[in-house]
C-alpha cells in the first residue's frame, strides 16, 4: 500500500507497505468498569490488536477467539491485564483478534508477535516482532517498536520514540519531540509541528519534506543510506551537512554556503531560525527546494 500525504504544499507518496486489515469487532468478550487513568497490559501472540480511546468509564473487549485459545482479563478498575498467553508446550498460537475500547486517558503496554497493532486516542508502549503498527489521534506519549513491521504515526502528542528494523516508518501528524529510526527501512518525516527531532538509519534512506519551525533543532544521521531534505521555499534555518566519503548535493544554487570543505557544507537559508545537522558515513546528502 502506498500512503499519499500533503505537507507544506508538497504532495509526497511514501511506500510503507501493507499493514493488515482489521476484522469486524466481533462479539463482546468482556466488559467492565474502568477508571479514567486505567493502566492496561495486553498480549496477543498471533493476531491483530486494535485499541480505541473513548469518553466512557468502562472497558469493552470484542473479538474472535480461535479454537484451543483462551481469552483472559483480570485486575481491578485501575489496573488490568488481558489477552492470550503464549503456549508453554511449544505449540503455535492460533490467530485471534481483539478490539479494545477504553478510557482516553489510559496508559497501555501492547505486545504482539505477528499481529498488527492499531490505536486511536491511546497513549503508551506498542511492540510487535513482525506486525505493523499504526497510531493515530491524540496521546500524551507514544513509544513504538517493531522488529520488521511498518510503522505509521499520525498523532498529536508531545513526545514520540519509535524504532523499526526492516520496516518502513512514516512520521506525520503533530508531534513535538520525535526520536525515530530504522535499520534498513525508509524513514519519512512530513510534520510541520516538530520542534526537536532526532532521525536516523543504518542503511535505509531518510526523507524529510517541509520547513522546520522557528527555533527547531533537528539531527539527521545515517551510515550508508541517503538523507534527502526537501525544503519549502519559506524555510529558515542553518543547515550543517557532513559526510565522510559520501556526496553532498546543495540544490539551492542561488545561496552561497557560509562554510564549505570537500566533505562538509554549511548553508544559511532565510533568517536561520532552525538548527539542522545532517551526517552520513558514505551516504549521499541532498539539500533541495520544493
């Protein structure tokens, strides 16, 4: 699947691959009262988990339980644990899917092995071994990790910490403080609200499109992948670009660098309101206008 989005007047298309479709909600598995600041831990080894924050003071779990699997929910009104345990005898878990409706101010810890995770208006920690993760809505904090799945973040939040290995990552929405990286997957950033950003990869390309806000501090790093900074015409910032053996391409031909060596370039655009550093070992760095 290719995701198209608009940032700073630019239409970008980023291939992050499919994140599996969610099945129908299914029958109610459990429902009970919950406090507004519920702490919830969820485990589903072989199926998707969808979480939806709502205004009610209750938790409702719907889904489909495969033959041979046992759903559990225990705890009190402020702290609960639910889901499916991994089999201790080495048998593979049969796929089950669950949809969890819970208070918006809840904090969750969600883990799957192969299943996708989707969350809206929910804060917390989300982990999958090979499943994709998609987070939307509003949250107080978001921490995401997938070993090989794709990650799509379209969230309003003060703080994001996100990691994926082979999967691609897309950061959009309105986060303020973002620490995001991949190992070999492509990392794409298109958010106009980031004030502090740390973005990196080992061999995957890093793409940024837009214009850093005044006073923003960005740090881009890569080993062998490219760093591509596609900037709005109204951009204002100082850009320090350096590579050990890779090429540096300055597409702002009408702007003379304020400092330049064979392996580094320093460029001031507009009034220099943001501070942006981009470093690679052998990857190409491209600075270019929209």
